[in-house]
């Protein structure tokens, strides 16, 4: 399956706090109104993945689905993969082979800064 010609690159980085989750969702919701395509959520910049990080990813995925979009998560490290498994969310967030969604080539992707980053 190939990715749509356009998409949204959405970066989640730093330490994800519970207070930041609604801000991240609001930022993604705005981008979903402005642009079509697959949401590519890059989590490579997450400093220390924890339960709140997984909560944020689940919320972002639900938001994307409500808008009829698919979300692909990239930049996933072994700690986040383990955590998703420990929380029993592999069936919800993981595809076969332990990857978060399938990795596809992103074409025409619009980059979005981290909503908590004042410079973003």
C-alpha cells in the first residue's frame, strides 16, 4: 500500500507531559483541517518514553481516525516498543513485526513543530 501524495509530518519530542497531550491534539486537529493525507508522527525526539507518551500517541491516533486519516509512527525506539507491549497495547498500536504501523515513504509531507516548543 503506498502513501498518499500529501501528508502531515507531526513531530513529538522532548518529555511528553500530561498537560501537553491536549496541546498536541489541538495542533494536530488544526493540521487535519488544513491538509489531506496520512499523518506521519515522528517520535524520535522523545527523551524518555513513558505511559504519558503512549497516552499521547493513542489520543493522536484516535483524532486522526475521527478525521478519516491513518497515522504512521516513525522513529520508535526499543524502550517505546517494550512499553507498548507491557501496557498490552500492541494490538492497538503495533503491526506485526513490532513496528508501529507500517513504514512507508512520505511524499509531500508538511512538517509540524512540537507544540510545546516555544521556537516551534
